[in-house]
C-alpha cells in the first residue's frame, strides 16, 4: 500500500443502541492524496461524523481497514499525528489563547521523542497571526467572540502540525457572516501549509469553496454515494469564488446530493 | 391606530444608584432586626439579652471566648481537612471505578441523614473525653457536601474537548490533570464552602457533650447558669467565625479560578 495516501477499504460501523444495532456506515471505499482538502458532505445522520471518528481512532470500525499514510489511526494518534477540530471549539476556559493553541506541546510528550515521528509543529504566534488572533494571545476563551474561538480551535490544529487534520462541522454554530469570514481565514492558512484535511459539512457552498474533492454521502445506511472533484484554481480568491465556474460546481454538488436522495431506499 | 403610536413620555425619576441600594437594603434589614431584638430584650428579659449586655460580656473576658473558639476551630478545621480530603479522594476514584461510586453514594446518603447529635454520644463513649469525637463529627459533617459537589464536578467533562485530547492520545493522567480537575474546581470550591460551615456546626453541636472547652461547651455552660449574655456572645462568635472561614475559602477560590 503506498504510504502517501489515506486508504479506506470496506469500512463499516454498527452501533449498539438500547440492544438494537444501528448501521451507521457501510461499504465505504475511497482514498485521498497527501495534501488534499476533502469534504464529507451530506444530510444529518449519513455517517459523516462516524467516518471522521473512525479516521481519528476515536471509534473502532466494525469491519474494514483504514490506513493513514501507511499507519492505522491508533498508530497515527499515538504519534500525535492527527489533529481534531470539533464542532464546538473545545478550548480550555482556564487557559490563555496561546496556551490553548499550544495544547499539543503539553500532551502525549512521548510522541515528541518517538523515532518515527512525522509531525512538523508550527510556531503558535505565527499561526495566531495568520488567523488574525495575535492581539488576543493572552485572552481567555470567554473574552472572545464565537468566530474567534473557532479560529482558535483551527489554530490549535495547525500548531500541532499533524499530517492529517480532521474537522467536524467546525463552523456550524456560527452565524452566516462570521462563517464566511472564518472560512476565508481557513482557506488562507491551509493554502500556506497544505496539510491533508478531511472536513465535514452539510453546506454545499462551504464544501465547494474549500475543497479539492467533495465526497457526497447518503443516509440509512450511511455510505459514500459519489465523489465530485472540485478543480477550481487555487488560491481560492474572491474572483474564483464569484466566478461562473464556482456556481456551476455548486449546482453540480447539489445535483449529486439530490440524486443520492432519489437513489436512497 | 394613531393613539397606539404615541410613546408614553417617561419622566426621569431620581433613583438611588443600584450599588448604594445593594448595601442599604441589607443594612436596613439588620437595623430592623436590631430594633426588634432590643424591644424583646427590654420587655421580656428572659428571652433575649440587650445588645449592650452582649458587648459588655464579651469585653469583660475576650480571652475566655478566644480560648473556646480556638478549641472549636481546631476540631472544625481538622475535621474539615479530613472529611473533605477523604471526600475528594473518593470522588476522584469514583470517576474511574463506577462500582465504587455505586457503593459510596448510598452510604454517604445514609451518613448525611443520620443526625450528628445522635452519633456524638456514641463517639464519646468510644474515644473518651478528648478532641477526637468532635473532630470525627466535624469530618462527617464536611464529608457529604464535598463528596456530592466534587463527584458532580469531576464526572462532567466537555465531550468535544475530550475528543481533542483523545485524538492525540493524551494519557489518562493528562486528561485528569489538564481537563477534568480544572473543570471541577468551581464545584469543588462550592463544596468547600458548604463543608467548612458544616464542619463548624458539627464541631459546636458535638461540643454540647463530653467536653468543657469549645463554643458548644460554652453554650451549654451558659444554659446551666441561665447566662443569656454568655450564650449569645458564643453564638455570635461562632457565626462570625463561620462567615470569616467562608470568606477565606472565597479568597482562595478567587486566587485559583481566574476565568
Ligand atoms: N455513539 C453512537 N451510538 C449509537 N448510534 C450512533 C452513535 N453515533 C452515531 N450514531 C448513529 O449513526 C448514524 C450516523 O450518525 P453521524 O455519523 O453522527 O451522522 P452525521 O454526522 O452525518 O450527522 C445516525 O443514525 C446516528 O444516530
Ligand atoms: Mg455529525
């Protein structure tokens, strides 16, 4: 298996809920390249979070195999090589913003000494600057707006410098205008570092704007319906985002999603 | 309708600033209580002593009251340290061992509903006429509020932050020290405030028997001699001391919790 790809084979996940088994994910086969920005896109309950949690090693799959650049999720996690950005920012309220974005330096120190370590941690102050948070490094999360906190969660992931970044609807709690601003920030920082990102959303515009590829999923049971490559030029400047090509891609993704609905049992 | 469009004109009313009102209201209430007290004291001498008599009683022998307060404080604070310390340890263990949690909660509840006065004589029989029974009663009194608060604080942890920790394989110790424990501090301090008051009450009630020293003993002694002034000075000394102890906990809390 080539070690510069993320490979997912025959993946499925069954949850046990009150004695009943729930098939959350079935027959997922796909593969992503290093440095790709991939979006998992689909309606609520189609297994996006489940797939992401399996990739992070936060859950164990029922069947199938995952290889993150040749390693299992557990191995990559042990090397601190997976950065997780949750839906709520998940910041420590008692720590300053700088201490929060440097969390990875405080945890799992064994990973820093591992001979096979692969992460390249970034400078916290530089990442804070890139995300427009440099003036708030000493502030505590409670003193910040929702958009700033979410940017801090993203900063924390970039400072960790993991090869793989997993983001589960990180902007869904923000209002539309803030969302737009934070997306642009993420785009800029990502285009600078080019880490592999797997990003979950149920917004078609967000998916098209950010990604190189949109993985459209359908529910009951959750599975991958189709993948849409987003071959819009980078950097995704405002010109690109306002172009007819962007609108065409957006329509295509929405169309595929609808087809997925009709296809579903 | 035209009439409903009309806004009612508000005349600016001269109001006291809220901060002043905040202080004035309780001060006024205290003053009313004082007036009521004095009225009773002057008309029914056997119910309450006048405040002047209280002041005179205290100033005539402050050393006597400090001595007895010291004895009570020793029992209360030792009991607080032991009771709430044990509660904290158990609360931490209960996070990781659900069996332990299932075991201690009913026992703690039973301990909590057992009237302390009922345990006290048994402890005096067991441990004799020394400080040990009073320390134990104070410890039992402090145990429950700390246990309940610490357990509830330590049990809840932000799931999404926990995911962040787990995704980078943080150790259980790191999760405890960097996530669970700091998150539980507000509840632990709430428990400490309740526990330290309970320890004071426990120590005093326990001193009603089996000792000649302490605020509790002072109150009992005053009853024997129908010395109303002594009784009420002892009560006020213990109340003010409890208040000061809570204040001390709040000071530590403010120093530790800065978010
Ligand atoms: N821990 C769990 N226990 C039981 N069922 C779960 C659990 N997590 C997810 N599910 C179920 O799996 C399905 C997919 O959920 P999820 O991955 O959260 O979807 P999405 O993120 O796309 O909204 C849903 O039917 C959900 O109820
Ligand atoms: Mg989800």
